C-alpha cells in the first residue's frame, strides 16, 4: 500500500468532525501531536485498515460539518483510516452530494427529473436562481423521492448539527425560505399527502402509516408490532424460510427474484459471518415508497430485518439509506436506538439467545448504488461500482462473506407472511405475483402518492384511484429504467408476468402519468441526461453509450421526422450494445424508456 500524504492541515472544525466519529487519535501516525516515542513503530495499522468501511461516514462527517471536503480534511481522515489519499479522493468525487471544492455551507437541491419537470421545475429553478443570495449553492438534482409533492427542493445547511428542510410542492418563496431559514420550515406528516389510502380498512403494508406514532415503539407494538418476530422464533430459521418460500414472495425492487430462495442460499453457506443488507437507496426517478415506509412505520423495518437475519444466520445488518432522505434516516436511527434499548436488538433478543444489531449507512447521491454489489462497495469504503457476477452475493457479498440483500418493501412484506401464514398471503394477487404491491403514482393525477393494491389490478384501476387527468398522453412504468405505454393500454395487469407479456416492465412500481401538456422529447432528453450523469463509467458500453444516446436525442429534437431517421437508427444500435454488454442494470436499461417512446408512442414522428 502506497501512502502519499500532503502538507495540508485540517481546520479545528474538520478535525473535530472526524474525531467525533472515530475517537481521538492515539498516535502521531494517526495525526496526533508528534512524540518521539510513537514514531518508532506504527501501532494499530491493521486495526485502522479494518475500519476502511468508515470512510464514507467520515466523508459525511466532514461534509455535514463544513459543507465541503478540503484537502487537509481528506488527508486527516486518510491518516486515521490508513487509506491512500488518492483512493479516498476517488471515493469523495464519486458521489454527487460531496464537494472537494469550496462552496457555501448551505446547498439547495432542486429536483429536475420527470415528475418535477412536468410540474414546473424549470420555472422554479429559474426563479430560485434570481431570489437566492451568494450564501447558498444551488444544485440541479436528480429525483429527491418527493414525487407526490412535485416540484420539490431540499435544503441542507452544514454545521453542528447539520440542518435540513424540504419545500414540496415548492414555490420560489418556499424554496428560498428552506435555504435561508431551514429551522422555520414545518415538518409535514409522512401520510398527509403521500398515502391517500391512509387509515382505510384492508391495507396490509400501509395499515400503520398515518395511524401510529412513528417515534413510539409502544404504539407500534399495540398495533401488532413484533407479533411476526415472536412467530419467527417459534418456527425456527428453517421454518421462517419455508414460510417465505411458500408465500411466493419475490423481490419488490424490480428483479423479482424469489426471496425464499435467496434466503435459503445464504443460510446454507458454510462460510461465516453472514451479513444482512437492506437496500433503501431507492434512487429510481418516480420511486418514493421506501421513504414513506421508513418515515411512517420505521419499527416495521427493524422487525423485518431482525427476522431476515434470524432466518439467514446473520448477526450484523446494514441499512443503506440514500443521502437525500434526511428525515427517514433520523426516524430509522431513532427506531434502531429504541429497539436496542428495549432488548429488541442486541445480544439476546426477546430472551431467545439470538444476537443481531443494525448499523445505518448513508448514501451520498449515486443512482448506481441501488445495484447490490455497488452498494456493497460503497459500504466497504470504495467507489460504488458494480462487481462482475459470479460470485453472487449469497456466496461472496459484503466484506467477501455470504450476504442477503433485500429492499425495504420486500422485507416489510415478510411481516404479513408470518402473521397471516404463507397460504393466506399467497391467496392475495395472482399465482405468479403474490401478495400486495405498493405503487408510486405521480405526474398528471389529482391524488399522487403511494397506493397499495393486490397484484393483478389493472393500470386503469390504479389511475382511476389516483384521479388521472384529461388529455392523458402516456404512462411511464418502472421509472427512468422502465418503459412508456399508451392511453389505450390501461388494461395491462399490474403483475410481473402481465407487464412482461405487454412488452413493458413493472420495475419497482413507478407509475408516472403525463398529459398532452408535457413535451415528450424534452422528457426523453432529461432521462438520457440522467443516465449519462449516473453512469459510474466502469464499463465502456454504458460510459460511452449513455453519452451517445444523449447526443443523438439533442440532434433529433432539432430535426424531427425524416431527418431524424439516421439518429434513431444509431440510437437502436447504441441501445442494443448497452443492453447486451453493460455490467449492471443501469446500462442495460438506459435505452428502455427511449425505445418504448419511439416504438409505442411515435415520439419523433
């Protein structure tokens, strides 16, 4: 390992931020005041290197305290962790929410992705630019996960503590207020606008959102909380996996892999320790269901993670939350702390002799970290680049050990599987897509938000619930990585097999409706820009293909009709190359929305 430290020194504030996370340095090798005694040998080098996974939290600590990461601060953090500064610089510059250049302590993120763009984000951004002073840095942001309240803005003011405020639906005055006086912006309840069905009978996954106090463990338990965990202890690990398998539960993140098979494959691995990772990095434009669950029913996720860990033999779990979700992060940390203090996490959960604990890690603005192996790299303190498979995570995942990874919605589904029983759960939905499903509805509808329906309901039924507006032009299923369908295709059943047969995808449950006031070419160009920005650059098909796709769409916008034929042919060729040869799903799906708009909607005719 080649370490090259510079001469830059951290400020007292930067040093304090790092020391608050890592503790004070024990020797001058780590940056303490120099003494002749501890220069004779390097103490704790191996232990320091074993803490490489604290690099991302360390970068957050500096960025939260100061607003950007200076060379001296990065150098000090690298000394503390024995990480080469060049590697740490590569990590710091990988994430959009960090800056290695001086900037104001307050950053205002204004969403520019499809739902917000259709709701007036360009005009909002222009107005905010005029109204903000020099003490605020304006950031054009990808989806903030606030699509039900578009357009949205998120203000983050560095300090001790860091302060955040959300303006959504944002006006120019509201966004400026969030940036200049974040403490004056009231916190809106999670269910106020996000769950139009809140409190209704028959809900399974959303039954507690808007009903229970998300801060109260006692309230959660009085509404059925921790019943499923007790049943899990009664069934034993193999019994829990059998129930999950028999229920037909599949992953809700888009890949639809059978959850029981994944758990069984991890549990059967002889290599130890096993790890559990909950993927709450829902960065797909149009997706916000996991945020609503974490904000409105955080203890359900803690309980579900405990059950998954028990079934798969994991004693340590990581909850990876996207950096744009400050409120969800605070509520989940409170829930974890309360569960630990009440014996529901820790060395002897419910007196059953099972040890498990959860550590929360924050992302920092990287869509690709939604891919499981990129997420593992991010937790370990490396750039969030996907790994080639095999080996698969169930064999060699986080820290090279067997790992089970599920998203928030998938894990929360485990609770009704155990409380209802596998057969009753499987009776909901269809034979191949069982159980309830959460759908994120936004765009040209009267009541945007999260909707819970059994698999098998049609797209038209869902849009009727949400109050679709007149003049419907297109519906985007699955987010930016999904595909468009026409207004005459609303009979498509919302199942994995039904959307597949219709030549589209269900994805993670994104449903964006666009009326005829939305300029479709501009929307497609924004999707292409999103994939260009979010490509990690590791593989050539994605790194180059996303740029060529955007360039071609710029040319097509300037000359539609016959003059665009050559560029459309080029788009198809580039799209096939990305789909066939990209390492991960980002490049493989970057062409989907554009292709469907050309073929199904005749976008450039």
